[in-house]
C-alpha cells in the first residue's frame, strides 16, 4: 500500500510543473464534450428536435468506445514534421486539436436544421479527433511520471480530472450564459467556442515532451520477431510483420500476460459496467433540465459552474483518500454515491424546478463525479505497461466509454418509448444500473487489492 503522507506533503505534489501540464491538457480533453454534447443537445432542443433524435445524436460519442482500435498508431506512428518539432505525444495532440478547431468553426456557419446530417458528420469528425486526442493526452500523463513516482499517480489523476471538468463544465457554462442573451444565437456561440479551442492549442508549445524508453523496448521486441522470422520470409517482409506484431498484437498480449486471462477479463467487465447508469443520466440531463423548467442561465450556474467547482474541490479530497486508503476503496465509495446522485434527480422530477433541490443534487453529483473519475483514472493507469501506455489506457478507457456512449445513446428512446416520459422512473432506473458493477467489484476485490499492492511495491 502507499506510504502515509501528511496533507501538506501530499498537496505539495501539485506544485510540480508536469502536473500543471496534465491539468491544462485535461481542459483540452473535456472541452470537446461541450461541443458535441451539452451545447449541441441544447441547440437541437431549441430547434424542436425530439428527445429520441437528440439521444441518437449522441451515437457520435461511440468514437470514444472504439478508439483503442487505432490507439497503437498513436504509440508507434511518428507524424511527419510534427514529430521532429514536438515529439510523439505532443505532435498527436496538436494534430487532433487542429481538426477539432476546424470542425467547430464549420458548425458555426451551419443552418443545423436544414443540414442535420452534415452537422452530425461534423460532430463525428470532432468526436474521432477528440477520442484520438484523449489517447495521446492519457499517454502523455502516464509517461510524464517516472516509474519510481507511483506515489504521485493519484495526484496526476486528480489534475487530469479537475482539468477535464474545467474544460467541460467551467468553459461549458459560458455558452449557456451567452444563449440567454437575445442578440446571440447558437451559431455565434460556436464561433466563440472555436476561438476557445484555438487558445487551448497553444498549450502544446510550452509543455515538455516526456522522456521514455518506449522506442528502445519496442525496437527490442521488433528485433525478436525478426529473428524468429529469419529464414522463413524475405527480410523486408519480416520487418513489416515484426512492426505490425509490436504495434497491434503485443499491447494486447502483454496486458493479458501481466494480469492473467481470468483477472484481465474480470477487469474489463468491471470497467465496462461501472458508469453505465451515470451515462444514461448525463446524456438526457440537459433535456430534463429544460423540460422541467430551468433556464439556460440556471443550467450554466448549477450544472456547469456549480458542478465544476464542486467536482474540482472533491477531486483533490478524493485523491487524498485514494492516496491514503487505496484506489479500490475509492471505487466502492464512488459507486454508492452514483446511485444516490441519480435518486436526487428523481426527486427533482417529482417536486419540479426548485433551485434548492437542484443545488442539493449538484452537490451529490459533484462528489460522485470527482471520486469516481479520480479512482478510475488512477486505477486504469496502474494497469498500463509504459511501453504501450497509449494503447493500454485507450483499451481500458474505451470499455468504460462503451456503456457511457453507445448504450446511453438510447436513453431518449428509453424515456420516450419505455417509460412514457416518466423522468422520475428513468432516474430510479439509472440508479439501479450501478448495482451490478458494485457486486462485481466486491467479487473481485481481493485480486484488485493484490494488483494495487504490487503496483506500489514494484514502483
């Protein structure tokens, strides 16, 4: 287990410039969810689209669920010009941010109701670029800390989480305030968001590319494959096959080899199940707030600004808890809090648009978001092999996103067709969705404690 630190000693970690870089990249990671998530949902709602259509629009988030398919390229492919200029991680981050900027700027000039499918295509492009950016940013975070600095892992997770929420909620509040100004429409909001994206791109140039022995390890693995293939195929083909094996096959082989097949499958199942209920709530939350009767400014103040401030505050408290008592216990607590958070929104559905209830729900939700994200980010990070950090993290995180994106895209269908618009029952259902993951977490807890202890002992 981790060594016990004083509070002042632990929080001194956050003075590390590398963690500040992680925070800023976290902002860049969370911001695209504003572009194709909450703000897009509000725009579509104001255009008169149905809840089912708005929910289905979220299918574009499926890119986050399958980004592990191309994550080996982020580990291995060196972008022309960009690599020599910025290095492996930062070059991929800048490329993805450029695509996000172009997509956002294009949405700003669009009549969305007349060009709905083109708007969906632009959202898909932004989602793919953002999902790829996440691969590079997560790998940057893991590579930034040396292997003997595992004691800073939860602090790094806290900075990544608070950065993500700053980008998603603090920056995400501004469009809703702007939308309530009579002279500003949604296309103008997207022009503003494209300028914000341009500013975020500048952070790439002052972050330092992390040092890594990744290339040496991968070159050694390639050499091993080439020696095995010597004599059975031509040299040039042996090199191609060896490159493909190290790029595509070895990341998955090493993950199962390190953890064992049964434990690896158990880990994958838990990660998939953990946040499905929360995702169903999140996809429909903006539609719910507007239908209940909250204004755009209320949404900006409570769901964006309020949630962000609370989440960031609870993030650092959660990271301290995880540091002292372990990541697995943090997952248990956050899972229970998720169910309570969803039930708080069911209360609003029954009582109506009372700001006091809204504030209470946001406090519980902020706690939930903070503890669950910090614990999950730190948990997934400790499962990654540094030689394939981009691929491993993308594989594990994409499983969590699978439930949060593809399945939650049908949340509008659930409430319209299954529940007849009964919001209270919908939120009760999302609370019950948390239970299977907690049961599964309890069943594999001993294996997870062992993994956590080995991680800190070996680092």
